[in-house]
C-alpha cells in the first residue's frame, strides 16, 4: 500500500472521515417477509452471566449491608439494579464459570459472621467472606426480575451436595433442606428452574473426556429433578469450547434425552495469543475481533447440525452461556480480575452476535453475555460510589423489543468488509414482530470504513411509520468513562425514510440501528 493509501485508511479509521466515503457504494436490498415467521426469539437469549470474579459480585453488585457510601437494598447496589432492570434481564447465571466448580453452597448460607471464608483460586487468589451466597443471589434476581440460572459444582462437589441445593431452594414441603432454609429466614421456596451441571468440564471443571462427563452428567442430572418443586427443571450440560463438535456429539448420543434440556457452548471473540488493549486497538485488531465474533455463526450452525441428527424435533436447546469479547485487563488492574473497558467495538460485536442468535432461535433458546458488571464485556462498570453503562449495555437495551417476538425471515446479500486481504460480512440484520404487531429490525454495520445504504423491502404488510435509534460514535475506540459517561449513547435515528413498502436508510460505519416499523 502506498503512503497515501495508508494515510487515507488511517484517517478514515481514526474516525475523521468515517461517514464521508460512502459515495459510489452499491446499496443493499434487504427483504423482510412480515407476514411469515414461526419461531419465537426466546427472551432468554438476552441472559447474563455473573461470576465470583474480580469486582463483579463484590463491589459490583454487592457492597454489604453496612455500606454507607452507596444506596443499596440489603447490600445490593440500587444504581446497578436500576440500570439492569431497563435491560429486562431474563436470566442470570451464577456463581461461575470456573469458580462454580470450587463453590460449596453451604458455606454461603446462614449468619454471615459464621460463614467460612474461601480462597478464589481461579480469579486472583483473593479471600472471600461468603457474604454473598444463595439468599443474596436469589434476592438479587428478585430485585432484577430475572430468573436464576445456578451453575452446580460437579468438579469438586458431590451429587448429594447439588441435590441438597436443589432441595434447599425449591422444596416447599417438610424436609431437612426446607427446614434449613426456613431457619435462615426464607419460608417460601424460590422455584429455581435453570441448573447447569458443571462448567467447562473439559477444562477448569475437571478436565474430563466427553464420554466420562456424559456418564457423570447422567448421574448428577438424575438427582437434579423436578420432584423438589413446581418448576419443570431445565438442566444444561456443560458444553463445547468453540468448535469441539465431537463433545456435542457425545453428549447428544450418550445422555438420555429425558435428562437433558440444554447443551451449552462457550465462545469468546478473543485472540488468545495476543488479546490486545480494550480501547487502544488498530483496524487490524478490530477486524480480527469481528472475524472471531462472526465465527459464532459457524459454531451455532455446526453444533445445531450435530444436535439435529439426534434431536430432529429440537427439544434440547443450545445454550450459549458464555460469549463476548475478551481483551487485556486495564493497565494497573489485577490480571486475575479481567476488568476491561468497553468500546463501540463491543457494541458492534454485541449487535451482530445477538442477530446470529435470533436467526437460530429454533435451537438457541438461551445465551449469557460474559459478564454483567466489571468483568470482560460488561454492561455496567462501577467504582466505589458511581456507575456507568457501556456501549454493550445500550445495544442490549435497544434489542429488548426482540424479546419473545416472532422471528421474521430476512434475505439479503451482505456486502463485504475487507481488511488485509480477508473479508467478513459487513452487514448483520435481524427482524421480529412483537405481540402488538410492531416490527423491529436491528441492523449492524460492522465495517468501520464505509457507511452502507440499505433499502428494506417489507413484504406482506403495509407500513405507516418508521422510527429508530442508533448507537455509533466518531471513533470505534470511543467508550464511556466516569468523567465522560455519555460519550457513547443511543440517539434518535432520522435517516430512515419510508417510501411505500420500503424503508431507505444509511448506516454509518461501525453502527447499530434498531428500527421500529408500524
Ligand atoms: O468468563 C470467564 C471464564 O471463562 C469462566 O470462568 C470460564 O467458564 C471461561 O473459561
């Protein structure tokens, strides 16, 4: 590339010319069949994950009942709960992650002064006082209006221990665990439906083979049952890391389907050799992140294909219970705490990933962004007294109309975003119809160099109005800070023009737009 070429690319990438280079680009026609659609986008695709890791639980959600600096309810920060309620979080996965397979739940119940401490060996080697345990987590879920998703300890626990936990939280009759719960001030059971049977059992959860784990799963799942409560229990098997299709194959083959409601999948858009800064990244690094994020589409398709062979009626869900971007920790912070900033890059990553899940909602019926507060691709960052929300938060909030809406068929040929001789799709689109008949279309322009013109051709219904919001920023590295908390935030989008049954719009480089069509 010539010096001028490099200069021009740099100029554009640095944001100075982000919107000025669209002339001459062909427009993309997106056809949406508004009168079709049969599958529902489960709201549980929009779930979150919160581990005992760094400042996610302690300091993030939980400041303790004695805290006088920040308003809280029974030790849980009001500002965080208030912000998260706007996301309508459907479910929250806890306590890990790798931590889950070291966690013994009985250490975290009863009078706090009597609870034993635990050393968090996976994350920073810090000592925790167990002041945030089962009651506090379920209180948090109630405050959020989210369903709990408890990840059980298989790696270092016992079947009895996990069965007791199920009984403790779900059993309303007369029994030892129900009596213990009542003695700790909670008479009514919580009725927890979602249970993970171990986490990453091929790695931090026990380094098992697929065949060995399938047998272990059968054992545990037998005792994690609906017989302790009213809920239909939903058990999730610890799933593949990325493209380990054999793992999924063995679980689907060896576990009786009557014991299995979901199979997990974990995928981070991360360059494990060189993660790079969360905020100071080049276009090469941005492109690399997008490539890895797009890989989710292959993973979901291929794991689905494996599952389809054993479960053609799609009774068992694919549960992507860890996903997101993973970069270097912020300079000067504890490397074991995984605290990273969150830029417009992460907003784009979230938008396209959620569109991928929507498109596959017949099989992907649950997913969990890692992790909600102060860890990895967080939606909320806190310091001692204040809280800010990230670009990823805004995308999650903008996408709430997709929750439990009917997925509509979308057809288009995406233009390409090319970098260094490689290319990925530049556009990601998803459409749904909510229960009032309003259509929502989420459009992501992954390309940070070029804006894109689109024509949305809506078939099967008449349109009378279009409204929208956009999340973008002059530079894809832009992010919110405690000093500048609203640098990246959604604004009304005025570029969508309704012409008969079509909507014309221009998507700026590196943007997420959600349109509401009536
Ligand atoms: O989310 C951080 C860690 O990533 C989780 O603890 C683990 O499950 C995964 O490897």
